[in-house]
C-alpha cells in the first residue's frame, strides 16, 4: 500500500484497511503513539467499557462535560453511515479535510503504518487521539471497541474508567463465561484510578472486583455507591457520593437509559473530584440534551420507522422492554439483518414471537449472513416471515405490512441501522 499525499488520498487509505479486522494487543498502537509524541497524554481521559450501553453512557457524559464549558473529544465505534461519526469535538463530526490531514500527520510521523498496515480500529484510534491533541480538547471520552484489556483505546491513560453491563458477546475473543468476559472488560482499570461499575451479574462483578483489588482501583458500584430511579412523573432522581439530583429529564428513550444515565452521572462526579469540574446542574443539561443515533431512534412517519442497534441477546431483551414501555399494543413489523458470527438463536427466539411480521435482509458487509441461510429457523418462530435480496425490498415489505399507523422496527445489527439511516437521509448525528 503506497503512502497517501493528499487528504483525499488519506481517506482512501483508511477505507482500504479492513473494517472487520480484529487484532487484539497494544504493541502497534503504543509504538505509534510514542512516535507521535504521546498525544494520548495531552488531556484527561474518561474510558468506558462494557457490552451494552457504552455509547449512550459516553454521549451523556460528553454532553454534560460540554455543558460545563469543556472542549470535549469523543471517540466511539462503530459508525452508522460515515466514519467521521467516530471522531467528534464538541458534538461535531470531524470534517473530511481535518480527517485527511490527521491521517497524513500520523503516517508522516509513523510510516510503519504504511508498510505494515494497522487494523482499521487501531489506526482510527491513533488518528483520533492525534486529532484531539492537535485541536486542543480539555477532556477525552473514549469508548472501547472490543473487550478492554487488549483494546486499542486502553493505550491511553485514564483518570476515571467505567464498565457498563457485561453480557455475552464476542465470545470467540473474550471467553465463554461472564467472569471471563468481565475480566477482559476490567482490563481498562488503572492502578489507583476509580472505576464506575454498572449493576452486574454476580459472577461478572466478582471478576471486576478481583481485578480492582490487584490494582488498588477504587470501585463505585451501582446500587451500593450510587443509584438512579424513575419518579411517577417520568423524571429521574439520582443519589451519588456527593450529588443528590431530582427532576432530571433524559433525552434518550427507553427504561434502560436510567442505568446508563446513572453510570454517566457517577463518572461525572468522579471527574469533578479529579480536576475536571462539572456541577450537578451542568450534568442535568447534559442528560437532557445528549443525542445517540440508532438507539430507539424514530426516522420515519406513517408508518413510524424505529431504528435500534440491538445485536446481542441482552440488547434484544432491553429493546423488548423498551417496546413494551413506549409502544404498548402496537403491532411490530420487523426488518432484521445479522452478521454471520453473532449468536443469532437467542436473539431470534426472544424477538420474533413478539413481532407481527419479520422481513429478513442481507447487510452491506462481507460478514453478513444470507437470509436464506436462516429462513427456516425464523419460520419456526413466527409464521409471517420472508427473506429479501436487499434492504430496500425488506423495508418496503415491512412498511406495506405495517400500514400508515403501524411500527416498523429495524434491528439485529448496527450495519442495518446505518443502511436504513443512509437511505432515509440521516447521515449525521441529530
């Protein structure tokens, strides 16, 4: 692969890296960051791991930090429509020009990335950290990609870490038990650095606590050290170490967001004691104005088209609870697509019987599972199911079945969410 010379060529260089490639380990990223003069050390970092809820938690925290007057760098993955979504400063996606320039800067200082290309995620992480240092952010919010212990983002030092709920996903890389998966997620912990932990299954919490004891990392555990709960009027109350907040209103929908908000608030409390000032009232603004696309996101009317990136069994259970809370009694017509390496059985068994119809679609990725390969499995779970050659046909069929007053749900993969968002003209963060 030849070295790019212009920002346009730099973006093309990034696009040629394998977006599905996974290479666990910090050696290449650490080497690149050293060659760049350690941009990861220029601003304090909040680092968030977990199976579900990471993105929403990061969005809540980043928006609150911005409300407190901080210039905030936010790095998340995957993107839904454009790769620029992964790197944001004060809520704005990185521009193509800045993205291309940042890639050129990294390759100039670390030419090994041309001769021996890094993975898409590794390289993107390095570029993000370089960009945040170059534009001078005050604080960085990092979402892990996969796991934690060997995730590229773990090369950045953090002053607060967080672990959202741990469940079964990516078992081929992280292990086949909750304890093993939680142990990998707990790899983001740093000696003496506080970690905010969402309510967990007992075996997951035990693994996190064991890791924290070795490192001397203080844990703040949901239900013990902080808690949030809904009031009858739908507002949120929060009790933390120092903050007692009432009447909070969340911008993100679904009952599961109560937990994500609680974790974000506990992170903000911890940050405020470690030199990144945030008040409870500024946190209130953040929780009320954060945006996170592709999670219970309505993008169409008559019928309503609902996008949700649930892509593992725990995510589907959360989605079903949200459907009961927000769309009770409305027939759900589902457009479903899944990648081949996901544990689709539990997802389908939970979701399909709750749907009035299911339309199976392929995804725009080499990892896609062809609908015909699991059509018989789907038919055993719901009578009204069909396989389609592309998402446009599947979405059209679901809309016909739903009628103007129905609900069309697109789920099973974030790839599918991105495909539908692009087709409906939603190409950036709302």
